[in-house]
């Protein structure tokens, strides 16, 4: 599986179940890779709260990966 597909699938899993975030941290995605994965993940759920859940997950990831400025 290509790195970007793996990041996408792990981001989707982590947004759905935060316990899966460790796998994504281990992949050390760049900020650009996270944003590309975010676009795909947002398309996977039509609920009103899904974008908020994904944004919160990405915020946690950015802090853990040192991408926060």
C-alpha cells in the first residue's frame, strides 16, 4: 500500500476511533500529507459532526508530530 493511502486509511480509523492514532503518529506524515488525507476522509461520512471530528483528530496529530506553530 502506498504511503498516502496508508495515511488516509489510518486517519479515517483515528477519526472514527482515537485509539488508532498511534499508528498514524508512527507513519510521521507531513502536514501536506495530512491535508490531502483529510480531503478524502471528509468524503467518507455525510454527518454534520464528521468534519469537526476529523479536524479535532488532525489537531491532535499536528501537536503530536510537532506541526503546530
